[in-house]
């Protein structure tokens, strides 16, 4: 499990990313929101570093959830940095209104049968 520090994200111009830090029981994990992830939340190349950080902070929970999911799926026990890209954020997008959420082919294969109520409850 990751525990995020309450610090404000920091823009790193050399990486063109915003960094936040998460703690695990035995390590610090740097989480970098990449340019593609920043673009996915509406940032542009013309935005100032302050604008980027402000928009990131408005969407911070989304990045923290994406980082937690990516961390849990990681097979590297010595992981020190997580790169959060637009692809990581896409998995968290809700289905548009009026459209059903995506379901896996396995769960869609067979329709569920209604269970009969036990005789003593009929």
C-alpha cells in the first residue's frame, strides 16, 4: 500500500513531469506524472509550470489512484519510481453517460440465471 505525502507536486523541467512522493513500509517511491498524463488532464505546452502544478493538484486523486494500481501490479520489489502516463489514467475513466461500463468478455459470455427463492421464503 502506498501512503502519499501531503506535499504539493513539484514540476521537474528536465523530465517535463510533476513529481509526488509516496511511502511504503520500507521505501520512498517517486511518482512522476508524465507529459502525456498532464495532456490527458488538459495541460498544454504553453502552460506555465505553476499552471501545470495547479491543474495536477485539481486532479491529484486520479494520479494517486493510478499510482496505487500501478504499484500493486508491479513485479519489481525494488521499485523506486513510478511513471504515470495517459494510459494509466485511461483505465480510471468512467463510462460516458448513457453507455454501459466496459465489461470483460468472460463476465459477458453467459447471462446470469435468476436464483429460485428457497421454498420456506416463497
